[in-house]
C-alpha cells in the first residue's frame, strides 16, 4: 500500500504504533496491511475465537479499519468474519486511536448481546449474504399477496436494458419466465440468513419442506426443461412493524445449487413515497393547477408531484421542439408531443401517486381562467407572461384561490417568486410600492434573449439551465409552503444568481424587504470578500 492510498500518514503511523503497543503483529506481505492480535474480551460471549484481525483499508483517516472476527452469529457481521462497526460515511473518526476503536467494539458487543434494539440498517441482510449482486430485483409487495407465516408462488422476468429482475404476482406460465417462491416467517429472532443453507434453518417445518422439494427438483438432470424447481427465493419477515425481505437468485444445478442475494428494489407506492419528503401526507390531499409546461413549468410540476401532491393539472398549448429539450425535463424521444403531455408522462413515471391531467390550451379570458383554477387548491404560474399573471391574480382574488407565480429575468440572472394567498399579501396586480416590491430593471436585449428561433420571430430566452432548475425549485418550495400553510416565505422572494449593476441586485443572494440583501447573505458576502482580501 502506497502513501497515495491515504490522506494522513502521520495519524496512521500513530495508530499503528498504538496497535503494536497493544500486542498486534503485522501479517507479512499482507496488502492491505493486516494486523492480528488477541481478541477483545467483550467478544467472549459471542464467539470461541481467540484472535481478531484489523485491516488498514485505503482512505485513512476517512475510511475506518476493517475488523475481522470469526465465529460470530449476529447481525452486523458477515460469514467471512467482517464486523460492521461504522456506517458508510461516518464522520466521527473514532477509529483514529486504538482506544476509540476498542471503545466502539465494546458498544458493538453490548448491542449484539441485547439483540440490536435500535437496529436501523435495513439492508443488512443483503450486505451480509455470502454472495451478493447489485442486480436490482423489483417487486410490488402488497400486490403479491404475501401473508405472514405462509408461503406461495409468483414469477419473474428478466429485463435486458437495463438488466434487472422484475418479480410479478401469479405463478410461472411460460418458459421465458422464472419461478419465484416466497416464504414469510413472521418475526425473526435470529440474524437474517447469510447463505442458502441458513435460509432453510430459519423456516418453519412446512415451509422448509416446500423449499427442500423445490431445491431437489433443481438438482435433477432435466431441471432446465422442467417446470419444477425454483429460480428466485423471497425470504420475508416482520421488522419494526413493516415487512423486510431478502431476494435470492438460485444458481447452479445438481450438487452445486447455491444462491446470490439481489438488491431489493420495491416499486409499490408505499415504498416510493417514503422519499417524497415529510409533507407528502398533507400534500396528498391537494390539487395544483400549473400554467406553463416549458422549462420552468415542467420542473416545477414534477417537483410538486414528487413531493406528494395528489393531483396536478398542467395547462399549456405548445408542442415540445428539439431546442426546448436543452432546458426541459423531457428528452428528444418525445419531440413533437404537447409539452403538457410530455410532463404528464414524466410525472407518471416518477410519482405514480399523483393524478395528472394535461390541458392543451392557453386561457386568456376571465371565463377560461376561471374554469381552470376553480378545482385547484393552489394555482401556480410559470409562463413568465405578465399579462397572464395579472389576469390570474385578478381571477384568483375574486375566487379566493391561492396563487404562486415565478419567472426569470435578465437572462436568468434573477428569479422572482410572488405569492397571493393570505390577507397580508398584496394582490400581485396591485404591487406598486417599490420599497416593498422592487422593480427588476430591463437589461440589454442581447442579455435576455439569444437569436430568434429559426422559422419564427419569437426570440430564444437566454436563461441557463442551472438558473431554470434553481428557480423551479424556489417556485415549488413557495407553493408547498402555501399548501402546508406554514407561510414561512414572504409574499415576494427575489434571488440574484448573478449580479447586475443596479442595486439591490448588485450582490448575489436573496433580496430582502426594502431592497437589501438579507443579513445571512450579507454576512456570507463579507466573509467571501475578507477571504479574497487575505489571499491577495
């Protein structure tokens, strides 16, 4: 192992000196360095081993040494003896001294003796299986009819691009499908199985008999052409009030049948929405109407859906063109489709819990606008069309509909998001107080727009994709702030992504009330200037 493998040789050498003082010896010619010594006494009740090995892995001090202890039969340890003591990316650096390393061993052993009462490493079963693969196995667990304490059959198909295993309800019905057996053992009082033989020991008698029969069929010479046997095993148990499982693909025939753990990839709505954020439960009851399905609107609508919004109506008459794709969330494969439908397809792929409707229209009259916004809990405008914004503001005020509108200015240098939702918010079409609502000055035409689009007199907006993404995120945050009724944002938020000469937009940051950069950004700006001054 070279010095390039580590970031701090001095602290590493100090750790090695402490290891030597503790009686550990370097195993000759080991790469990476492997040190062996007397086992820590706290491992005594957990194994009959008398020694333990500490391996210095590349990346010191940001990567902890690996600890190997043989004969353990507990969670957070593997069949080859690896003891999992730190989560990946742990920043404690407790391992940089032998004292800290041994202290963590004592904590680990205490947890192991008491059954890991606060065990939250949900992928332990996959990581600890003797042989595992990053190949994803997708499934909708509620749809498969898995019942606690029982067993059953389903099937799977192999996806080629990208490669994955898709597990489906119902038994295998054709030769191009794989036979899947599932077993649910209820609660699990031992560590999850770490190889195929341990699967059998975890099953009750009836389930063990079914698995034994399927594995026996797999060992017959005619297995490859027969319908018996098993190709994939789902081992399920209850963990912290919800199901957990291990997916295993069977390999080999005759006397060489084994199993490889696949990466569990649930696709049911309950599993997916865990990543929608803490507001999903509230947002699930809301309907948002989004005007504009272009660059800003597409990202905004998708962010709202991904965050858990129950229904999104998208209003836009335009068609997606190749040039739009540079900043749009949809790709060239849907060029020619209405933008509203393109965004609708993306949301359906990302957030299946959201009901999405696309309206291919550009409402302008009071009646047309009223028809679109009346069903909504919030109206979101992303068109950048000031005439439509004022029209929306008037109709929304008349019908007491909450409105959030956002747009980019000065070639994407500045984003402004406005809210009209509660009594203290000045209606957007009446904001003439420049001390509260500073006017964003127009810039040179070349700053705002690139050359006109071919075959059309409409200029191409010059805003960069990074500004589009940032502004869409701000619009979505402001809309979520309204739907959750937190109202932590002010009724007008202006972010400067790139400064322009005119105050208060001459500094990067968020413009506060009265046209000043907020105190946090001011402090940050002063700190940057101080550092720059010192460096020069």
